[in-house]
C-alpha cells in the first residue's frame, strides 16, 4: 500500500547553524489494512517522516508510492501536493478549526476537497462519520466548546469522512489525560480495523505502540533501528537501544564466544547461552539482554544447570500487581519481576535460571547520534 | 558533506503552482512599489537638472556637491535633529508619566484617559496644528486676544510661529502613540520586581526611580528611537508651523524644492536631499532594530496575565490628575476652537456676543460645493482601496514570511520592510518622478499607490505577528482535507486572524485619511481628497470652511474607527 524508499530529509540550519539531517535513509513498506506505528524518542524524525508522507514537507531525495502511484520521487522530479494525495490526518494539536461548528469541520473535506460530494450525500456522510465517533448529537456545537477528547474525535471524523487511502495519526493521544488515553487507544484501533483502512500511527510511547500496532518501526536519530511485530520487537530486540526503549531489561556486557542460534557469551556472571543475530562473530563485544520477567527461580537442585546462577536477594519492592526484586549475582545487580504471591525474603540465597531462548545477545552500542550535518 | 545534496525548497512539481504564481506576483508588485521609486530617486539625484531622469544617460554629482557645500545644509540637519530630539524627549516624558499613572496607580478617571488617547491617535496632526494656529497666532490668536483683554498686554504673550511652539505642539501630537506603546510596555512588566522593592523597604519614589525606570529603560529607549524616527519623517506640522516660523527641516526642504511657490521644481536637488533624509532614516531604523534586539535580551516579561497591585497615590493624586488634565485640556483646546470657528460665517475670536451667530451654514455650504463632494468621494475611494489592497497584499506576504522558508519568502519580507526606513516625503517625491509622465499621474490611483507603499510594512508586520501565533497545523489540516492552498487560506487561515486583519485595515484606513504628504505632493485638480482640500481652504484662506471640513473628517474617522476597534478588542480578549 505504502512504499517508502531511501528517504533523506534535511532542514536548513537556522540562525547560522548547520543544516540538520532529520531523516537519513529511511525505507519501509506498509501492507494494505495494517496498523503501522512509527515509534521512537522525541526528535528522532517520526513527525518528519509522517509529514513527508502527507506532502506537508518534501524530502531531499527518495521515493514515496501509495497504492502503486508515485507521490514523490526525487529521480523523476515529481511531487504530488498534499491536497491531491487523498489522505486523512489527525494532528497532535487536533487542529480542529475554532471558527466552525463540529459539522462544518467534518464537512470540510467533502465541501472543499477534491472528492466533493453533493449536498445531500455530504450531509449523510458527515452525520455517519459523527455517529462513528459518537458525536452525533454535537453536530451544531461550535468547535471551541468541546473538551479535548471530543475535539480529538472531531479530528478523527474529519480525517475519515472522505474515505482516504491512508490515515495518518501524529501522537493523537499525547494530549489526553491518562484514563481517556486508555479508552481511546482501543477505540481508535477498533475503529480503523473495522473500516479496514491502512493507518500510520506516530508515538513515543512504547506501551501505546505495542498495544495498538500490527507492525512497529522503531526509529532513532533519523534512522530505522528495527522493524517487526510488537512481539518480535519486545522479545527479540536487535540492539541495546531497542531493548532499553521497549521496557526494562537486564543488560549484561560480555564477549561473544560462539555465534548463531545457540550462541554463548562470556560475562562477569560466567558463560551465558542465548540467541544471537547472524551478523555477530565470535570475539565481538556484546550485551546479553534478559527481561526481568524472563528469569526463573530454579529449585536448588538445578544449581549446576545451563544458565543457572546463585543469587542473593537484596531488595523487594511490592508494587501491587508485581513484585520487583533486586538480586546480586557475583557483584552484578539484576532486576526480576515476580508474581505478587511469591514468598521470598530479603537476604535469601536463590538459584536463578535464565532460559537460553530468553537471553538475546546483541552487539554493544555503536555510538550514533542525531546532530548537525557535516 | 557526504550525504545527499540539499536541494532548494522550490522544486518544480505539479500543483505548487498556485503558491508559486502568487509568490511571483507579490514579488513583482512589491518590487515595483518599493524598489522602483528608490532607484528613480537615486537616479534623479545623479542626473543633470536640465533633463528628466529617464531622458538622459549622463551622471553628475553636481547636486551632492551643491548640497554639501551649502552652509544651509548644516543648519537644516541641525534643525531636523534638534526638532526631532526635543519633540521626542518631551513627548516620551509626558507619555511615560500619563501611562504610569493609568497603568500603575489608582488615579481616578483612568479609563477615560485611555479612551481619549486612542481617539486622539486618529486625529490628524494637521487638524491639531490648525487649531493651535487659531489659538496662538500673534495677530488674532484666541488665547492671545484673551490675555490682551484680561491683562492689557500689548505684545502677544505666546506665538505659534517659533521653533519652541513647533516642538511643543509636535510633542503633544506624538504623546497618544507614545502612550499606547508605553502602557503596553508597563502592562508586560513583571510586577513582582516592584513588589520585591517595596517589601524590602523601598519607598514609592525609590521604587519608581531605582526599579521601575531602570527595568523599563531598554523598552523606553527603543520607543524613543521610534518616535525620533517618526518626527524626522514628519511633514505636516513642519509645513504649516515651521515654514512660517522660518524653521525649515529636511522634509519641508524636499517639498519646497519639488513644489516651489514660484519657479521650476529642482528635482535633482530635491532628490539628493531625499537621499540624505533616506540615509538618516535608515540609520535610525538600524539603531531601532538594534535597540529592540538588546531590549529582548533584558526582557523581564512574564507573559502571563496578572492583576498588578496599583500604587495608592494619596494626596499625590491631585498632582497626577492635574498633570493629566492639563495635557487633555491642551489637546481639547485646538479642537474646540476649530469647532467654534466652523460654526461662524466669518472668523472671529470666541466671545459671548458671537454666540448668537452660531449656525451650521458653513457645513451646509461645504456639503453643497461640488469640489468638496468630489474630494469626499475621492477620499472614500482612497481610504477604502488603500486599506483593502494593503491588507490583502499583507496577508499573503505575511503568510510567506511566516510559513515559507524559501529565499523568495525572505526577499518579500525584506522588501516589504524597506518602506519603514523611507520617509514618506521622499517616497512621494520618488513616486512623482516615476509616474509624472504616465496616465496614472493626476488620478486618485496614484495616491492609492503611494499609501500602499507607505503602509505595507505596517500591514505585513501586523499580519506576520498574527500568523506566527496561529498553529501551523490548522492550515495543514485544510490541505490534507484536499483543499487547494488558496482555499485553505480563504476558509481557514485568514478567517482565524480576522480581528488582526480588521485592526490593520482600520489603522491603514485612518492613516490614509489623515495623511497630507501624499495628496499634497501629488495634487492635481482631479485627485483632491479631504486632507489636500483642507490645506487648500486654509491657504485660500477660508478658515470656517477649513475648520468645518476638519471637524467632518475627524468625526467620520472617529465614528468608523473607535466603535470597530472597541468591538475588535472585546473579541480579542475573549
Ligand atoms: N521545521 C523544522 N526546521 C528545522 N528543524 C526541524 C524542523 N522540524 C523538525 N526539525 C528537527 O528535525 C528533527 C526531527 O524532528 P521531528 O520529526 O519533529 O521529531 P519527532 O516527531 O520524532 O519528535 C528534530 O531534531 C527537530 O529539531
Ligand atoms: Mg513529533
């Protein structure tokens, strides 16, 4: 549905500063009907990518195709302007027009857009869109008299009313309070899934990304770090950055001893077996990533098994739905998440098992940063 | 750089056409408006006086030599600087005192003072000048006559025709503008600074001199430079008072050289004086920009809305009221005498015996005069077209300066700012030289052209500061919805800043109506407007007629501008 190839985008330097490379070689593909998320820390280029897709910014080089039609190509010197790309977009600020009523806001694409509808049809489609976001009874209300959550629904209805090819959402949930955010998360996903519309969603919140997406593209400093399903990205990170960004993890540095599916790394704890990517060669300095939920408490008899280590409990933190436990293994500190019924006390000696399929061996960080273009 | 080549923003493509087209059009219009006159001015100052600038290829520095060798040039410069500096200092001092009283103290009558100040900004300086002449001329000025009768003085005690009178009247005339700027400054100042000084035991006076004034200094300084610049460029008061007082300044010199009472105009010399004035004004502009930038660095503005605690004046309030009232009286007097004169068939000083003869005959006479009707019609065309065209162009240029970071956007920004540094009298001289032999000359449209050029920098500034506060995504949302660029502007962007557009429109409207420089320099029998007719009646002399026309002009202006502005500001505050 959407094909992005080798996008590069720089912003001219302001106030005498150097030009700024916001996107460096971004390529990806989005399947028809998929809920696709651009995830990454603030400033990594998510909005810029989305704006390039929307046609509000133009890349320096690269190719953007939608449904087989070229929207931007630096090679062919072709730009389809934003208003001819037939998209729907919800902006971070919602951009609901305050001088219009709810109805006029939602009707705008059908009245002034390229896919105009005759008055009668326009009315029914607008009202249907408003019903869809449960704002049917608010049609005649002036837009400034709506709450934040309602404004967002208006923006959503406006983005969907003209049946766009692609729905773009730029951090739509970040201005809502926590509770509303949770309900809108499911509502948005259910809505776009029921319409079957391809959606590109931008967020910096990994919980949102994991709970809503079919595919996640993790970005950092204008580059793609990893692409995959939420499960892939969470359970098989390809870098320290991904592991760290997607949630808490124990990072144990070491040197790779054996590569491949049954890899082994030498660490301060001793040898750890795990899964390593094919690119890693023995001798490389690596980090073993183990999620706090991935560590098992083994019976004392297993103390000599594969990936089994003796540990002393240093701290227990009862958080309600989980218990956070800090342990010490030969001077290294690790964190575990346990179920709250576990009965363990501080100072106790335990044997911990790191199941090898839960130990992901990734290269230790190559320094790369977003910065001025030289 | 080993990355990709950074191409310019404006890559050719389908559909950027609308923007491109409008942008090129604006570039052409603004260049013709602004660059054309400046180039012609410089060319004329370098051309021999025997020929029109376009008809010769010769270059000569003769005019500059004449200008530099003449001892009068020094005295002209001296007059101009003394005039501007004194008027500015007195004006800013009065404005600061009144603004402080209305913004910071519990002086009674603050709202009335504020409303009066806004209203006076609309009153043409020309009208105030005429009023003062009627009050203070040495022969039969009303105040002089009054004093003579009361105290038996034979000599007039005050005369309008002196350098000091010119300075004082000019400074009174700039106070309202200064007041509006300074009260804005005071309103943005953090009251906690003052409060802190009070808490630590400072008296009111010490707080004022040690804290309030120093904190305000950068802001006051840039306002001072702005006022100085305004007075250097001023033309009407130096014309009606300064020339009789034998105090020529640069602006009146340019006028006399290009429209002498007898003899041929010396455009070459006029143009070289114009260039001199241009350089002076541009230097001031530069200083002003520097001062603003420095001021930003010292800024102590909270930006939050707050209710400052007002200082209790106690017995001092009588001094404050006395001072403010004196100023207000000094502003009312010239208007009252004009009203008086306009109600009499022949000029006579105010007295009880003349009361019986008051009538509206003069007004009736004016309104049935075909010349006057034509002038009024022309004025309406002039002010409405100038205000509308200026704001239309300004909205579009404002959009480009804020939203587009292309080179063309920057050029538009710079070009539209340039007229700020060109004194109107110089600009009109240049327009005269440029269009003298075209059919445009002698029509009302050449006046529109002049006002467009003069007021476009104000319009663009107004619109770019309005648009910069508007979230970019509002316009983007319209584009994404499929609307064309112009539709997005028309349906979303501009409707959202309409109060600022209307405010700018009113400002240009009022300034276009009160301006004398352009109509006078470009006057023919067919393009007279209210301001130039006023001047003609005064010169004729038909004092009751002039006074009645002045009252009509003023009433019309106030009736349009004040209610609309009150409406706009109530909408803006919501
Ligand atoms: N209009 C702009 N001009 C200059 N730099 C910009 C502009 N927009 C974004 N940037 C820079 O580009 C980088 C990426 O920005 P953005 O795409 O907005 O990040 P994100 O949405 O991921 O937080 C940032 O470093 C930002 O400072
Ligand atoms: Mg962003």
